[in-house]
C-alpha cells in the first residue's frame, strides 16, 4: 500500500513523499505512520497520545477528510467513496495524488504547519479559552446539584467533545475568517449556557454575540459530519441564535 504524505520542515518548501507500507489486519493510519517512521524515515513528524480516540491529538487530513489517525483503518481508504463535505478554500486539490492507488495524509487545515503533520493549535485553544470553558457553580444550599435525565443527555452531546479540532479544520468559515471562534468553541459555550448548575446560564451566549461568533456560521455542517464523537455544533449554534433573537425581542418589547 502506498501513502502520499505531506512533508514540510521549518524554513523549507512543502512537498509530498510516497512510502510503501505493509498493511495488516486492523492497521490504522497511525499504525502506518509508525511503520514509516520506524522502518523508512525517522524524520517524519506527527502528533499522537492515547491511540484510543480519546485525546484527539492525532487529528489530520486523510483523503481530504479531517479524521483521527488512530481510529481510521487503512482498509477501505484506497479509492473510497469520499465523504460529501461543503467545499473549503483550505482543502484543495493535491497534484499528483492517485486515489485508486494511494492514501493521502496531510496536516489538519486552518492552522499553521509546524512540521510535517504537526500543526500549531495555539489559535484554536486561544479561541476556546475566550469562551471561559469552566463551570461557574451555583450555590446549592448545602445540597447536591441534581438534574434530570433529559438535560443530562443534552449536555452529553457537547461534553463528548475531545478538542481534536477536526471540525475547525473542516469548517469553510475558519478557512476565510481567521477571527471566527469556530465550531468547537461555540459548541462548548452552548454546553455551559444550558447547564442548570451554572450561575451565568444563557447570559453566557453574549460572549459570542458578535460578527465572528454565532452569526458567522453558514451551517455547512462539515463540523458535525467529521466529528469523531458526533458532537453537533451546528445545532448548538442554531439554538444559540434563536435564544439571542428571542432575548432581543423581549428587550424591544416585541411579541
């Protein structure tokens, strides 16, 4: 099996190199990268940690789709039917790639490349920190903070996010608007706004009530399609917009 891998060292032009790997049953893309690193080219750089689809460290562009390398098996990647994503300026064509014979591996889009498949995620995390991602606990009056099963299930939709940034890499808006907070940060902000234990509650939505926040989204839904944990940022953004519209109506005295 052939892998066409993006390569770029600091202060050098980007290029692609093709490597032959020996596939085995259950081999993941991360396994294949380790085989290249261990047997052919130890200068290849990529990021990983848990190898169990929990940490999100190994997100990268595989056959033009943001995915976790540790859970993506190489079987079936050759000449696969591509996932239908809305076009993004950051995910263009790669000259020389032959889908019927090669697996294409590139760094996650919308972030600067540090080396090879390793990207600089500081901008992504800075936007995440802007939404103040921690619970502001209400006083429970000396009792437990109980919540119903319905709200718990809704919260779990968003607490499942592992901050892999696959949604950020897939988002066409992040590719054109560097100030856009992005799907992951907005989904997490919505998660805290609906938590009944939080002191600020829906007031939190105001943190992203600006042109590069809730209102920048165009609902391409790439974020939901590529999320390895099925988090739906598009639904969170839609509901946040509706809450803010209703709030504005009340403030204006409209019915």
